[in-house]
C-alpha cells in the first residue's frame, strides 16, 4: 500500500529542495546594493535632495504658474507648425549624417573586427563626441556658421556620431561569427567580410536604433533652438522670455503632438523590421 504524505510533510519536503545561492554570490549582491545606497547617500546634499519637501509645501506656486498654460493661443499656429517642421528636418539631417559616418566608426570600434590598436583610440574619440552635450556643440557651431538650423544639424551630427558608433559596434560584437568565417575561407578580404558577413546580420538592429534616435533627436532639436540653432525651440524660448504663456502653451502642444506622431510611425516601422 502506497503511503500518502500529509500536507505538512509535503511542505517540509518542498522546502528542503529550495536551491540557495552560494555565499559568495549573496555577498556580492549585498555589496552591490551597499555601493548603490552609498552613492545615493554621497549625492544627497550636492544634489540638494533635501529640497524635495518644497514640492509639497510650495505646490501652489507651481499651480499658479501652470494655470497660465490652460488657455493656449493658436493664433499663429501656421508659424508654429512651420517651425516644428524645420525642427523635424534638423533632426532628420543630423540623424542621417550620424548614421552615414557612424557605420565606419562602428566597425573600427568593434573588437571582433579590428585590432586593439585601432579599436581603443577610435572608442575614446567616440566617447568624447558622446560625452559633450548637443547644446555645447550647437554653441560652437553657431559661432562658426552663424545662427540658424545648420548649426543644429551639425550639433546633432557630432553628438549622435558617438552614440551610433557605440550602439552599432555593440551589435557588431554580438554577431554570429560563423558566416564571417565561411566568407573568410573563400579568400575574401576584410572589407568583403564586413559587407557580406557582418552588415546583413546587424542591419535590422541598426535600423531600429536609427529610428529610435530619430525620435530622440526631434526632442533634442527642440532644445537647440534656445541657443539660436533654429526650429521651434527658438520661438518657444522667445515666448517664455516675453511671458507669453498662452503662445508658449500652443507651441508645447504642437511639439508634443509631433513627437507622439513620430513615435507611433517609427514604432510601426520597427515592428515591420523585426
């Protein structure tokens, strides 16, 4: 006759088979959490996090300021829309230039394609492009080429060159090496290995990255107008400086709607590419 275990016995048996992590792994996890908490504590005063109470004590000031945006003025909507289109065009050109020049730099940054004496210097150059904000580049190009959209295009191009080189190179380093090895045994040179063995594997992911960065660059191009790089950002900044909050609200609404539409379109394209 088969013995039937009681619920208490089954519970005890199941508890004894619960796998436990090794002590070294648990200590490492606790150490990571201690480092994170320590960094947050170290940054508390310099970041003035103690001012968080003002969000609850002085919320009426924010409400009073925000109430001015409840009555948007679309009187010059055609002008605002034209500026928004310029902003999108700035983002398109900045992204396109960054992709075209980012592809060769991404290959040079890939450790599985190029030797270390090429990879490391190129990576440091791309780190510099990525570390400097678009507004800083925009200020530099405004001095060089004057006020206008071209300065914004160049600012987005240089900053996103570092970003695309990073994203694209990580995709290259995660490819399946077997197709590349198969092309190599046929006697192909390194350029042919990249063109026929590497790029076909990473092209869908590169396309997805490009569409995502285009969305981000539309938002970035909006802020570049503050330093005179053209687009709706310049109009937005002038409205805020002159306390024309009704006009500012209309411009913000146009920016939000444009970004939402771009996000919906690019999301649909990304799903089609997967």
